[in-house]
């Protein structure tokens, strides 16, 4: 029974589910404050090279709050970055999502594992070694799997 649960968790948190969830319309917020939250920690980084020559970097928002308690949900953070890629479709040359293996997830870390790459012509490349797991109330990227099984062209 425990084996079935772990297999189901493994299947539900893979790339196909993330890409499918990124197509869904996000919840609309009625923002009341002018405060702009900037994340201090981030597992993923999205770099977009636009057709007008500009480059923009976005960091993932990994923490979610439930009952005033912070939990890490890296799967949802990845989905949010994929939504940005869909939003800018047709306006960029390349969009790449990188991950860091740093356990502290600091923004100054080395983001050297390519997870997802969208090209100007609609082609996509995905790192098949990127999978998520649920540990307690946190959903995190399996770091050792990413490190060991990533193809060489996805490591910079």
C-alpha cells in the first residue's frame, strides 16, 4: 500500500502535470497594497531573452502560507514560472528555467541545471530528471536525482 502511494506521488508531480497546470488560468488577486514582495530564497530562476534585445530574470516564489505557517511548494513555484513563459509566448527568442542544488536556495546561488527551455519557434526541451516529492507539508524538487540523472547538455 505504501509503495502505491509513493508511485502515485511520483507520477502526480512530474513535468506533464506541471505543464498542464501552467495552462490553467491563475487565481485573480485584488491587490490592496503597493508593497512588492521580492523572494530571498528561490529554487528556480527563469531567464527570458525578448525579441527586442532585452533580458529579464524572474525568481520563483517557493513559500506558500496556510494558517499563518510557511510551507515550501517548489512544484507550484515551477508552475508559476511556466505560466510566465506562456504569457510571453511569441515575444521572446528563448526562455530558460534553471534550478540550483543549494539547500538554502539563496538567490546568489549557482543556477546551473537547466530544467526547461522554450524556443522562439515553439520547440520545448525538458530535463527528464526533474521530479518532485512531498515531504510532510512541503513539495520539493528531488535534488540528488537531478544531479545524477541530468543529461550533460542540461548542466552548465
